[in-house]
C-alpha cells in the first residue's frame, strides 16, 4: 500500500462468464427462461418447459465472453420430460443423450426389470436414479436426500414438520430405502406419473 503496510488478499480466479442471450431451436428466448444447474449446464426453467412441446430441443446459451454452450433439453411433458425431470431433481444435472434414451426406451417399451419383479414404470425408474452409482457416489446429507425425495415424489419443497419427521427417522436409524417407501405410495406421486402419461 502507499503507506508501506501490507495487506493479504485471496484471489479466487476469474469471473465466470454469464449468459448474455439464449435461443431454443433457433428462436430467441428470454434469459429468465434459462437456469444454470449445479453441474454448470443450462436448462429451461420448469415454467418455461410448460410452454415447450414434448421431446428434445436445442438450447444455445451465448455467454458474455463470446463463447456459447449447446444443450439438449426436453419439454415438461411425456416420458421424455419425466426422465429429464429425474435427472434434474435426483442427479442435479442435464441428462446425457444416451442415458436419457435408455431410460425413455425402457419406460415406453415396458422393459422387464432385472430382478423379474415386473416391467419398467415410474417407480422403478425413480428408484433406478436414487440407487444409481452416480447418486450414491454423491453421498448427500440426510437433509439433502429428504429434500430430493419431496421434490421427486411430491414436486415441492418439504414443509418444516415433514422435514423434521424424516430427519428424526433417519437419525433413529431408518434407511434411505425406508424413507423412499414412505413417499412412493402417495397420491402426489401417482398424480405426477399420470401427468407425464406414465
């Protein structure tokens, strides 16, 4: 400094580029329709997806440093939207095209489950995400796990009493599988599946 004293500072790196504009299938869309996922990918907001036809769409996000990022995004409805939602809510990322296609094909073709307990359905698909190596490798906290269950099976954030109840159950030794079992037979989950045609 000018007075001869020294100050320490921590430098965290360069500012991350921000979106400056976006297109969906070549048409300009407002940036308020775009959300950045925790993994750094971009997607449409849930509200924006309601106005997009089912199936795959090309989202291009132009950044303020002159670069652009391209993503495949899915409308809010149909089997494609159901699977994309599980990627976003459970894994907190955009679907990879091959994985998305595999899950969609399994649901549409009612593929026989490996354990012989039936065919692919909404529940088996959701459980497949929660039991995946990718999800298990995240080692999420009990709080985060419960929040993802609420968002997946009830399509909402937990209320304070519900969050406390499930956290208390897990603190008392109940497993994540036991918690999921408490959500899967709900009317909310049945309605979510029906809304996607599952």
